[in-house]
C-alpha cells in the first residue's frame, strides 16, 4: 500500500512517527549496503526525511541542554540551585529557543534526583569518567603517540634487565662461540654457509639447518659495538621487544581496524605478556622478536595497499583498493619483509598464508555485498585479485624451494631428551600426547601463571589412554577455538574480518611448533609463542571492544532503541509499513549491533556523556587496569628470575622437579658452589627423569672424585660410558679420562691406562689426557712417561704444572738439560710453583 501512494501525498501525511521510520530505513540500508533501496528512498521521500532531520536536530539540542543541566546538578547540587532550576533561572536563558522545554525537563530530572539520590553517581567518578573518555578520544586521534606512551609500562616490566649480564645455556654457542659473531673479519660467505649456531650446514658434522642469518647479523652488530659485554645484548633485546609491541599496536589499527585507544591496549598487553620473558631475556630468543617485527610490518603494508580493514568502514567503498596501490609492484615491500622475517626465524615464512587469507576474506565479503545489491563484481577487480593470489602462491613456493636448495633440507637430529614423544612407538599415544601439548600452549597464553624454561622428559608425561583427565585441557582449547571462529563468522562484517585475521595470526605461525606436520626438537617452548601471542592479544582486544560496546555503551542505548521502536508504531498500535519492511530485512541482533556501533561512535566523538555511561567507563577502566597490573607484576617477577643463570636454575629447579634438563642445570649450579649434597640430590632426580642420559651419572662421578669417594665415582662413571651422551655439552674423552682417574686411585692402573688411551684416540690433542697418561706410566715405563709429558707440554705450553712434571721425569730419565729448561719455564709461568716430588695428576671438571 505504501509503494502505491504517491510521494507528495506521503510527504503531506508525514509525521514524527513516519519520519523516524524513514530515517531508520535509510540507516539500515546504508549499513547493509543496499544502495538501490537508499536511492529510491531519498528520491521518493526527500521532504519527509528533511522534516524528520530537522525535528531530530531540535530534539538533540533539547537533550543536550537537559544533560548539561543534569551534570551541573550532580556536581553542584544545593537547595538554591534546585529552586533556580525549577523557576527556570537564570532568567537570561528563558527566551532562548527550547528554553521552556528545557526548564520542564530539568525540573523533572532534578525531582527524580531528589527522590532517589542513591542512584546518582558521585561527582568524582563522573569527572574521572569524563577524563578517561577524553583520554580515549586523544588516543583515537593520535594512535602512534598513545602506543608509544604505553611502552612505558613495557619498559617498567623489564626495567631490571637493563643491568643484567651473563650468558645462559645456548647463548654461549650462538654468540660467544659463533665465528660469524666474534671473528675479526666478517665474511658474508661464512654467514650464508653456517647455521644459527655457527656450525657448517654442509658436511659430516652435526647441524639442524637453522638458517637465520639476519638474527646472527644483529648479534654481530652488538659485538662490534661493545664486544662480548652481555648487558648490551639484553638492552638491545628489550628495545626490539618494545619495537615489536609498537608494531603490534600499529597492526591493530591498520591490519585489524581498531581505534587508537584499543590499539594501544593491544600493544601493552602484548608487551607485558609474561610468556615473552624467555624471548627477551634468553638472548637467542631475539630470532622470534625480529621475525615478528618484519612479519607484522609486512601484514601492515599489504593491508594498507590492497586489503584495508573493515571495522571502521562497513560500506562497499571500504572494500575497494587504493588507486595508487593497484599495481603489482607494491607487492614487493610486503613480500620482501616476509622473506626477511623467515631469515630471522623459519616461523616467519608461515605469514605468507596471511596474505592469501586477507584476499579470500575480502573477496567473500565483496561477493556477498555485490550479490545482496543485485550487482556483479567488477571483472577488473576480480582479475586483479586473482593475479595477486597467483603471485603470492608462486612467491611462496619459490621461497621454500630456494631455502631448501640452499640449506639442503632441514634435518632434525633429535634425541629422546629433546622430544621423547616422537620416539614413542604407539601412534595413538603420540597423537594424545601432542594434543595435550596444544592444551599446555593454550594455558600459557590464557593463564601464564606457571612458567619454566624447559619441559623435557617427565615434566609432561605421555598420555597413554583417552580416559586421561589431562585431555580436558586440549578439549577446552579446541572447543574454545572453534567457538571463537563460530562467533567471529556470525559477527557483523566489521568484527568478522578482524576476529578471523587475529585468530589466523594466532594459529598459522604455531603450526610448525605443533608437531602436526613434523616433530620438533622441543616438548614445550615458551619462546615459540611469540608471534602466536600477537594474534591472541589482537583477538582478545577485538572481543573486549565488542563486549565493551555491548555492555558499557549498549546498555545506555537500550532506552534509546526502545523509544525509537515505539515511534515506529502508528497510533492504533500497528507497525508502520516502512518499519515492517526494515524488520523483514534486518534481524533483531543486527539492529542491536548497529545501535551498539552507533553508541561507540558517540562515546568517541562527543565530549559530554551521561553520568551512567561515564560510571561504566570508570568501572571498565578499573577492571582493565587491575588486569594490566597483574600481568605487569607477573612479568616483573619472571624478569627477576632471569637475572642470572644461578637464579634461573634454582627457581625453576624447585618448580620443575621432573624435568631432566632443569634438574641437571640445578645440580651443576650447586656443584659450582660446592654444595655437594644438594648437587647430588638434583642430579639423582635428573637420572630418574632421564635414565638413558650419561650426563647426571658423569657429574655425580666427578663430585665423588672431588669428595674423595673413588669407589662410588668409578661406579657412576662406568655407568655414564654405557649411556647416551651429549657431545655438544661434554666431550666423550672427558668421561673416559675421569673414569681413568677414579680407577687409578682405586689401584686399577692397567685399566686406567687403557681408558686414557681410548680418550686420546678420540682426541689426540687432549693435553690433560697426555699429562695424566704420563703420570699413569711412571711406575711402568719412565721413558714412555717422559714422551707423554713432552706431548702435553707441546699442546699446552702455558700450563706450569705440565712443565714441572716434565722437569721431574726428565731428571729421572737422565736428561738434566731438559729438566733444567722445563723447570725454568715452569717458574716463569708461576713463580710460586712447588717443586714436584711425584708426577702430579690434573683433574679439572669440564665446564
């Protein structure tokens, strides 16, 4: 019936109710992209829409005057003010347009305030809410400044680390012993042919093909600036982490589409997440930090060039690419940054898939919008999208092929100590155990209360049955993730794209560490969550912003929406025909989302909000501040733990009694401080957790030698020979040598000599072995002993004890000239060297 009426007749009958219905229909048409309906509506009902717009503007002015008077009453309420308001004073506003209506509204509002004074928020809370709203508007207008200001919290969490010194675990191998870092002359050829640990990638030696030349290059720059002073490496890592936090904040604006206030929150949450302490304070964790910086920058550039975000622009125009970025030449910067990310750490290469996902999401949204409007997608735009997709797929494949050709493939020479799950014969047990690891990783992201630098062996026992209650953890992780994806898909377009991209950024970089495609060389590595945690923080902030809009702003819009709905009904209770058409097109949830989004824009743009809204802002800010403070304090406590190797090993050793590596490092720490009993207890726990490793037995044997218990030392050292060794940590010749020392002290001279000769066959340049072989041969063949002593002196001419032993043996073999020269050399090196009466053995536990 409405369509049949002529436009002039409809405009003549236009009243407040119909005007509101027409405006609502126009707003909904804009939000849904129904441009044909909008054009028809504007052409047919222009006078009615103009009259409705004028009425709404007048009503807005009246509401603003009422709200201003209400704020004045809450802050400075006195009986005189009440009388003045009721009488319409001050009189100078009496003749103003709308003053009469304003006077009645003020009196009604103030009478309600006097009847229910408890419902009015305190003035301090209102002022604080107004201040927070002003800060939010400033952050939205200057996102970079807000993100930069938020880094003060990140720096505060890591402030103690600016004074830290010392290398931990693999830091010595990757930095202090890496020829690409510490060599006098830098060689680009050597940088490209050695792996991250400084080992040749091609040859018979051990290597895991970790090709990360850009990370090694930054270590080299640190070395050129301050040498091996480790404090400089810590400072550089903290600065890089802050930079990564700022890049994440910028991605929240340009890649996800959040306003500046929420983007700064995402940057702070990422910067103070406790799981990142290992990446910042474990120097080799710089690889993940650099990969995140380059990778997220690549996503920012690609999003800006080709796939701008939707959250702030939900119309069809937001899906159109920029004219100056239509050329494929602009693919080069983001693709180059992805390659740089992968050359910092291999995880960066997984971000190629994010480009394809952005193109897919935008294509689906564009196709859906075009179909809704009855239009066909532009052939030119479809051709460009298809061309970019082919280029991305081809570049990804070419990059992987080039890396494979350069490194010769990635080999994982793992031991059961690295990943015991991969050595389990039952495929079912492996699947259940790997699933449990996914739950542990999720727990580290959501609740980082328990942190440790290692989770090897019995720290995470194998899951052998589907009835194990621990499987509730991965079940919760999988259900939570699928629920998040479902909610994201059903969300409005502006939230759908942001949530899906954030979730993808959380999952895709984690795939190489998930043991799904191939087993990895660690059970749980907190540092592997650096890039996935960026997606987690972005997804969390997107969800938080939507919850904030619904609860804080949406509650204040419910009364407005109910009033608007009432105005869409006619006097006899029937719904206006225009409103019926709107209701058929839009569901109630979509209308509510539209009102919520409108409310968010109102809070961001208006300098004055109602006291109730300001109160909710204060409550939300208090909850956010409490959560941020808790995360910062947890990070600060964990930063204190990483102060030195000793503090780290002792703290985590007490928390993780079933990790073989943690207990071994704890035992070594006590061994260095000569707390023999505590050292043996820790090493025994290590042996129980990993009975196949030779390291705990070897170290206990050394401790027993130092304590003079040679029988027990021989038992442990003999057991160490029969077990699995770790040549990167302790050389095999050292084990045979120490066993020979214990056997010699137990009177087993021939067996000791045999063990020493085996050690020298393993390493002919083993100076300590030659010296002790000389002492072992003294009672049997003095001339052989002298020859062995000469060999030790030639290998280690700076050792005065070797010269003293040579002087003694040369004197007993009738060579006074050699004896005199050797003694003179010994006194030059050590003037207080005691005159030897017997050949002196050397026993120095290997580091």
